[in-house]
């Protein structure tokens, strides 16, 4: 079967490796002359990484953490006790691309698939993994998605961190900000604008050198995943997690769905099967809306309740306390808690 994948980001590479593992011989076509990562905070859990048929990946993990930490406006901290990493994406992707070729996949570099080249492509199945700016997603498949800007500084800082840090504080971002250490440097960013990021850095008194400033789109709530045998993958599909905005795990789970459809001879089922997967759980829409409505007073009340807790093993008492607090919004809080548990498993 002639399977072509356009784009050698995490979506294209993981799909390629998983197809090889299943006995297919796909081709990946990438527009850049070499493999280079797009903007990312590079955070991923060990549990999800182990689903990628590539290893050992430890040398591409630039920083290891025993836990992720959620920090509330007044400094309360809740933990997710799960080993996780800041990956060095470019070197990791290059190593995966090399493994892809060694295992029999074909990699074509420096080939930008525009409309003319697309119309000339021969394939049985085409996977579009060209990221958030994909024209194939919009014009061939007819997908629509929401977009959130993500901004990040790569900084050299001397910082006393506590795990992989997520800041829930509406003074800086209406969603969240992050500091992910990466060896001697750190990925410091937020969902919002560069002006908001400057305010976050000033308030956190992060002193150091800014090595790089970047901004990029994060697409979510994609509506259509395929048109015939053209299948969308990763950001081209708009399947980034709506709450965490993590996209690599979504690529990994979606690649599993895609490969299973190909193996079953049911390529036409991809859209339906992916929408039935928890990666695209329907709870995310209400959960995001509810989270966006929360102000710092509400976040602090929640922070007081979860301070010092391990969110991976929330006691029945703590769950009941959270639900009781959200009495007026009990249904929404239940949905939010369900969405958060999906996030924990499927978004990083
Ligand atoms: C600020 C920020 C922080 C983030 N942090 C995290 C995080 O910590 N953890 C996480 O899991 N996710 C994070 N994400 C999301 C994550 O980076 C993306 O979801 C992920 O990179 C999507 O992978 P992809 O392969 O679908 O697309 P991309 O990574 O965009 O790769 C697309 C590839 O396709 C190639 N291409 C594009 N057009 C063409 C064409 N016409 N022809 C041929 N090739 C083409 C590109 O050159 C590129 O190599 C973050 C995103 C942002 C913006």
C-alpha cells in the first residue's frame, strides 16, 4: 500500500514509525532541508513517550522531572506525580527520522507540497501532518479549528524550580503560563501575548538572558479529520488538547487510531474512530469554558483545597470538597474534573 505522509514533525514521524511497526512502508515528505522542530515547550510524560516505537530516547530528554506542579495565584501547589521530560525536540526528531529510514521508510527532504505538487501526488492513503497552518486541512478536507497563540522565550536562567511548573494565574494568561527547565536553559512561556509574557517574567523576577523569542499558533477543536483517503494528523487536524494545549501526546494517540484503521482496511473509519477517542472527549468544551470563567479568587479557593495534594490520587474527600464548593456549578465542575483526568492520561 502506498502511504504518503506530508510533514516530519511529531505527527508525521510518529505515524511513520508506527506504520513501519505494523508492516507498512510509508514515505514522509518534509519541506525543510533538514529536520527542525517547530515552537514547543517540549514537555511530555514518560508514560506517553513509551508508546512511540523508538528508543532509547533518554538522551533526547534534556531535563527530567519526577512530577508536574500546578501553582495557584497565591502560591499554593498541587502535584501530578508522574515522571516527565523537557525533550530536546530537534535532536529527538532527527534521531526518529534516522530510525525511520533505517527501518525501511523513505524520507524526502526539501519538498514543499503546494497545490500543484499535491495534485500530482500518487497514493493509496495520504496523511497530512503539516501543522497548524495546513492548507490541505482547510482546502482539501474542509476542517475548521480554533486557534490560541502560544508565546515562549528560551532563557538562560538560574532558577530554583519545583518540577515541571504550570502557573494558573489570570494576571498573566487567561489559561496558564509555564517554566520548563531544559538543562541550563528554560522554556518560559504562556498562552497569550508577548506583553503578557514580559509581565510574567518581571513578576517572577526571572533574571537571565533571553536566547530566543517565539510565537506560534495552537489549534484545537478541529471538526473534520478526513476527506476520503486524505487523513489529518496532529495540528493539521486541530487535535491539540483544548485544556493543556499539549499536542505531542495527541499525535501519538491519533497515530495509533490511524494505523489501526489502515490495518483493519477501514481507512474510511478514521474520522469516526478518532472522535470517539478520549483525545477528543466531548467534555473538553464545557471544561474549557468553565475554566476560562474562573478568576483568581476562585483559583485561590481551589488552590487552598488542593495545596500539597497529589492530583493523580485525589481522595474521595477532596473530590467531594471540590464538588461542594462548586455547588451552583456542580455539573460543570464534574465535567471539568472528568476532563482533567483525561488530560492527565492523554495530553502529555
Ligand atoms: C508555545 C507552544 C508550546 C507548546 N508546548 C507543548 C508542550 O509542552 N507539549 C506538547 O505536547 N505540545 C506542545 N505544543 C504543541 C505542539 O508543539 C504541537 O502540537 C506539535 O508540534 C504538533 O505536531 P505536528 O507534527 O502536527 O506539526 P508541526 O510540529 O507543526 O510539524 C509540521 C511539519 O510539517 C512541515 N510542513 C509544513 N508544511 C509543509 C508542506 N506544505 N510540505 C511539506 N512539509 C510541510 C513543517 O516543516 C513541519 O516539519 C506547544 C505549542 C506551542 C505553540
